[in-house]
């Protein structure tokens, strides 16, 4: 599993499997955020199974499902609230890591250029979000 740091105490990854959870705990993560809706693809582990594995490994867990292409301001706020509340460091994941990266970008402070650069360095092209990142009142 490739883990991509985005910010202090936050990293993203592609789909996490139940067997990956203990390894995440061993790497020092204290929380996991699942941004993938259940049943999005065949063979995808259910959120309830991932949550049980996380709790067994001593990790906090949140499920904030985002349908690809349907990212709402409300979901961005729930993600921001989770980052504030959860023990750190946090690993967020979805199918490829892109939706998790988008959630981070839309709640992060700083310039659009800086946010897009961080995402690019992590392997995610969020240039389509430039206008939303530049809009007044976004994120915190």
C-alpha cells in the first residue's frame, strides 16, 4: 500500500483492506477515514468490516462516503470536523486516494497554488478544483 502524506498528521491512500489495518496501526496511525461508499465495486470490503478491524487494532474510524463526482460542501465540513476530532496521525482513503485528497484540499487553508502543488507532489492532479479552491468562503 502506498501512503501519500498531504499535511502534518494526514496522509491518503488507495483502498485499504481489512488486512492492512494492523499494519497502519504498526506504522503509527491512530485514525482511519474511509471516504468510499459501500458496494462501490465488487470485492471492496464493507465499512463495517474495516471499522471492526480498526477498533480491534486500537484505531479510531470514520466513514464519510463520497460518490465520485458528487463532492458536497457538507461532506467537506464533516471531513474537516473529523480531522479536528480524531487522534492523529490520520490516514484517509478511497478507491485511488483522489476523493480523500479533494476533501483535504477543500478544507485546507492556504493558497490554491500551494494546495494544488502539495496534491501534485503526492500524485494527485486536482487542477479541476482550482476555481473552487480560489472561491471566497471555501474551507477554513
